[in-house]
């Protein structure tokens, strides 16, 4: 069970990709956790869209292990996705935030193609509450909004919202509760020995039998995040509420510190994306000689829309504390993403970091 099975390279959103060493035992417990979380049955039909070289494949293998059917797509396209869902009477849908966004804005009647689905999976990036709510009210398909990493084989040691417990969605914001054999806690980002209380924001730590053995040929990187007591420091920022439900705030390395104030980009993005002219947005920090860092926003506008900087600033100041308002607005044609969905703020910092506040 402890033998090396698989080396999974991370997405490298905040640095160079690292090879997570996953054992056969990691995989077996991960498949059990996914089967339990989705309540998989032999009559389930799963429509998979995740790359075959990624731990997301585990969802499909978990369905097979439960005796179900795995329908494969080489890559997501809306028409093919809907056609396969209808043809095979799919019950479990693979999804991610861009997929759910696409379905939410699809033509009337799409609901009929997905009428056999009992759950759709989301993960790998933030599912905006507004998109999640719109999808829920239109399709009435529970979203398994999941949190995990390459180092934990998705929710092998992670969390998810469970289809039969809709209250876990908590205003369409949470990533649910620990599943399988997972333990989760929040620790001080600067002192991981100190566990934080419910409601306090810090670094998310996970422990369980699906946590990787470490990084391939990177002993220092391994020692930095794979703790001696079994806890894995994820690099993600979030908090637990009083009932143990987890909320993701941001990536640790994406957090902006301006004059001692901590700014979480996702919180600011959730506000900016509500402006009627904004199609997509990324907030990131650039060096500031006086403040240390300053937040700026790269915005993709909707077709035919304009957004004067003064209007943008006024909108932000109406909905955000003053220190969280981006100091610059950058209009871009698109945002850099891994496989079209996981945001690469690091690339934006490298491109625009020299522009000054």
C-alpha cells in the first residue's frame, strides 16, 4: 500500500510544478472517499471531462470501482457534453467553474438534456456564488463543490458539499465538510504549530491517508509543507465555521499585504465581477515602494462594454473597504489560466509588476 504508484505534477500556479508522489494506498483511500461522497452506485453513469493525466481522473475510476459506467470526453465542448449526457442518461456530471458558467448561460431547453443528472462536480478553482446560485435555480442539480489538491488526490483527503445536504452550500460559498478519513484544520500562516479558532482566517491544513508521500527529488520543498505529524500545509487560505464547514479565501502566495493590511484577491474579484461591464477579472499585487504591495485589477470587458477608471473606482469604493480598492485598472483581452480555468495571477504579476502603483 505504501509503494509509489504515480507522480502527479502540480499546476504550478504560484511557482514551478512539483511532482507529488502518490502511493497505491493514497489512491485506494481516495477512490473510497469519492465513492462515499457522491454515494456512487452500480447504476450510475459518469460523464468525465478531466485530463487523463490528472488526478481528476480519480472520479471516473471511483465510478468504475462502484460498478458504474464511465463515459469519456477528450475535452469539453458544450454540444458534445449535452449530447452525451442525453444519450447515455448520465447521472453524475464532471464539471468545473467554466463548465457550470457555460451551462448556466446555455439556450433554453438545455435542462432536458441533463434531466437524469443527480449531481455535478466542481473544483479546481472558485465557483462564483452568483454562478452557482443561477445554476442551482435553473437546473436544480446539486453541486459537489469540492476542495482538494494534486497532493491529496482531489478529495481523497479533502472536503466537498454533499448532494443530500443542501444546507452545506451556505449561501453558495462553502466547499463543504471533510469526507472519507480526512482531518482539516486552520493554522496560523506564519506559525503552522498554532491552530486557529472557528471563524479565524489562516492556512488550510489537511491530514489523511491520501496525502502524498512528498515531492519527487525535492526534499526541502517536501519538508516545508509535509509536516512531521502528518499534516499537509496546502498553501490555501480559508476558515472553518463553528460546524466544521470549510470556506476558501485565497492562495497564500496570492494574498496581498499593503501597509500591513491583508487583502484577499478573491474577495475583491467577487465584487468587481458584479459590475455589468465586467466579464472576467483577476486581482493581484504589484510592488509598491511605500506600501510594500498595492492591489491592481486586470479586467476583461463584455463585448461592446466600456469601463472608465473613475466609474470603476467609484463602484469598488461603494462595495469595498478603502484599502481593498485596486489602485489601477488594466483592461485585457483575456486572463492567463491553466487549461483554460485555473487562474495564473503569477503570470500577471510578472507581466505588469514593473508598471508601478
